[in-house]
């Protein structure tokens, strides 16, 4: 089992920045990749950004150039960060941390990001 805990959401004005954090604990040794997804009201959950064990990254077209995903390995925890710059109202959503462990997906409870003036 993998436990994921997100933090860092909140209210920000358009053009502002936020940094989301996700801490993965438990059976982290077989995690292949981690990522961030988001789900806006009335919409399907979508991939925002992902990062593999080797550091390869993948971004949704809508956030390319504005968001940066990074990963830090500690002794018993893996941390994944999402630096979000130049935020737009359409970035408003609940953001979920995801871990792919040997083909099984694990999810955090989500953190709300609201971009509004």
C-alpha cells in the first residue's frame, strides 16, 4: 500500500503562483512514476504532469511552460512537487497526487486550487 498526502492548495489571483506538495509513504520501493491530476467541477479528471523514476517528465499542453513537476527521494518517503506559475481561472480544480506502483494506481484525497480575483 502507498499513502499519499497532498498540501499547498488555496486561493490565488490570476497570474499568481502556488506550489503543491505530495508525500508518498508506505510501500514506495516499487513506485514507477508519480504525477498530478486535476478535476474541475463537471469535468473528468485529467493528467496535469507526471514524472518517472528516471526523471522523465510529461505535461498537459494546457500547463506546458507554466507548471513544473519535480521529485525528491528521502529514506522512507517520496516527495513530488508541482510548481504552478502564471495561474489562470481555468486552472481551478481539485488537484490529486497519483502514484503508479507496479501498475496499480494510488490516489491522495486531493487539494483544492482556486484561481480567482
